[in-house]
C-alpha cells in the first residue's frame, strides 16, 4: 500500500507501508476507555437521524475506523508482553498515530493466519503426556443489554424509538468454549470450530479453524477472564496426575523452621509444667487410604 503526503515546498512524497505479516491481529475487544462515549446504534425510521447510546466495550478491527478517533483507520495491531499496539492513519495522509492498550485493559484479541501456518502453530502446542483442555468457561465479554426508549435527537422529529443499550451489569451468560464445537463468538462472520485450548504465560490461547478449511485463528484471552477449565484424560494419566498432586501437596505442607537447626539455633526454653498438671499426649495419625482402584475398560 502506498500513500502520498502533501508538502508545501517539495512535490508530493510517496511512502510505502510495509506488507502485512502473519499471524496478524484482526480483532480486539477492550474495556470502554471513556464510559460516557457514545456510539451510533440505530437510525430514526421517520427522519433517518442517527441515534446514539453509551458503549460498554471498545472494539478494534483492522481496516475499520478507530473506535476513539473515527477519522483514523486502523492499519495494523501487535501484541507484546505489556499489551497491544495499534497503528492508524487518516486517509488524507496527514495524520498518523500509534495507540497502546495495556494487558489489564483488553479482554480479547484475535490473530488470523493462513492454514499452513495455523497447522504449524497447532502442532507446536502438543505436549505428549499432559492432559488436554476440553472445555472452558470465561466471563462475558460484553455487558448485558436492555431495551430503552429514546427520543429522536432531531428537534423537528422527536419520535420515540426503542434501542438496545448496555446495563451496569456484566452479561449473565458466560462464554462456553468446547473443543470440537462451534466457536462461541461470531466476530468476523466466519464460521469457526474450536480445535485446541492451551494456557501460555498468563494467557489463554484458543485455536480455531474455519469450517471451509481455508483459514485459522488464534484467540488470546487474559487469564483473569477464566471462570473454569476442564481437562480430559485417560485412567492411567488420571492416576499419575493425582499422585503428582498428592506429592506436591506434601511438599507444600513441609515447613523449613530454622529454629530446629542445631548448628545455628538453640532449643527454646519453656516454663516447666507444674506437678499438679497432668498432660496426656495423643499421637496424631493420618487418615488411612482405602486403596481404591479404577477399572479401565480393555
């Protein structure tokens, strides 16, 4: 893509924007940075005047207007360790900007890629011998909405119109993700099927493929959006994982008390128990296991 920047002295200068590379961020959902910000939600059926209402989230889409500065078009977005960067410019070639959203402010980010790259990315997530996440529940990404009657802003019309506006509550229905099932968020109008869910460095990565088999996407969701995850495994892996959990729990219970080290500490001195007092010590015993066995079908 090329653009021309006007100059008062020299002839018009032509610059070339670098080609896009994959994986490429295409959609981002973030918190509404300005709660009072308005967005067009409908048109008056009588005079066609635009009707605006408060927004509950900011949606950033490549090749679409910037949600905060509509005069700019989002050209590119990148995810890094601290958040997401957006590069935007105006069609007249006079204004260019880069905006940054920290990780704590964004709720969802989608990266698109060709099928060949998607297959490679998907294969890199496979770790033999570990359980596989089969189902996950996350918080709702948008607030619940309700119908509200608003008057047309056109002073010559004032016709009452019913529009959908966000409430102060997060949507009651959480988002359910299931491997092998349809993608729960219809963001791009593309039918997707969830293929794999993995946890990576404080994020949730959801890999999905288009039903026509031409494209793949990786959705990134911050871990604080997670409500519940479910891992499926066979009987042998279940017993191994359970034993590892028991061993980890025992290690956590062990307390390294420096007062018990004879090389550096002396034993604490306590007041003697009076002869009139009688103390009976009962040894503690761990609850016995019942040796439960799991019958695995052959």
